[in-house]
């Protein structure tokens, strides 16, 4: 096979172009900080990166769901604790009404007024809203769980849930009947009877006191249930955070460059390119004079 000057020149130029392309690619990686700047750089790496990004997006959504659920449960716990404190006060007033059978009409009227006022406070707390929805209203589209008479106007239905992991959906709501008793014999109905009978029928207060104690036990159970779910969410939040760190680390290993190694490769490629330039300059005669020598 005859080797012509043109063949030598083409072969040398092709080698120089390959070296220059490698230098350009390494420079691009160094300036962008990424190994993969286009799918063609690494099809398998691109696939791994896309999977990691999809999982990161899923974990981020689950983190938002967990945060929203924690907000619901914290607000529920705080509201229930305040209502339990007010109910204890009503119980104390009921006991006071029982123990003062010979009390004056004025003192009993004052007890009734205070119990009625506390009942209004309980109704206000029971209608606490979270993100425009009543905390104890279930899935009702209305803005209140209880009306001004103490009747439950919420809507029982599927529980309010949040997806908190790939495999777990956690309930975040508590309905009024679950926390305060069944309508008609719930907290607000019993307190209304106490406010009425403390002046008109003191003997009936003993029955109302037993009913109030039963409702308080229901409220304690609701608080315990909310606390258990809140603890579960706290644990899931830590797991979610650890998983997010692991996924971001995996994505960085797939996409990000090893800076010292890339700098070393770039310097080696530059040295090789400069050597190739020098060798090509000697191999290719640049002028007609070189042929005449």
C-alpha cells in the first residue's frame, strides 16, 4: 500500500481532532462540574440519574405530606388539650354545684353563666380550622364542624390521609364524634344540660357528672391516638430525610465529576495534544521548499 503525503496529513489531522475533542470534553466537564451534560455522554448514567431524580421528587412530595400531616396532628393535639383543660374546669364547677345544695340562687346562676361561657369556648375550639377546613369536621366542605347550637354539621366519610412513604398512607384527621362523643350525648349537649340543671335541677348534676367523665375518657383516648400518629410521623420524617440524603448522594456520584481526577486527566490530555501537534508538524511538510531539500 502506497503511503502518500495526503494520507499522512489526513491521519495526523484525525488524531489531532480526537485529542482536541477529548480536551474540549474534559474542559466542559470541569466548567460544568458534571460528568453527564448530554444523554450521549453516558446512556446508562443518564438512566440512573433519571431514576434517582424521580425517586428524589417522590421523597420530596412525601416530605411535604409528612409536614402537612404533622401540622394537622399538632393542631389537633393542642386543641384537644385546651378543650380538656376547659372541660376539667366545667367538671369542677359541676362538683361545686352538687356540693352546694343549699347555695343561694345568685351563686347557682353565676355557676350556670360560667358553664355556658365555657361551653361557647369549647364550641369555638371545636370549630378550629386548618388550611380552611374544620379540624374535627371530617370531609365536610363547610367551614364549621359544629353549629351555634352544638349540633354536629361535619361530614363523616373516608378519613383524611396523607401518603408518607412508598408503602404507607397515614390518617391525619379526627372527627368530632370520635373526640367528643356521639351527637345528642356529646360534650356540648352534656355541658348544656349542666348549665341548665345547675339552677333548675341540681339533683340531675350527678348523672351529668358521670356523663362528663365518660366523655373526658373519650377525649383522652383521642389525644393518645393523635400522639401515637404524631410519633409515627416523626419517625417517618427522619427516615425520609435519611433517604433524601442517600438519593442525592447517589445522584451526585452518577452526575458530578471527581474534581482532582478530572484536572489530572485534562492536564495529561493537554500534554498529549501538544506532543501530537509537535509530531504532526514534523511529519507534514508545510512548504514546497521542504520537498526541494
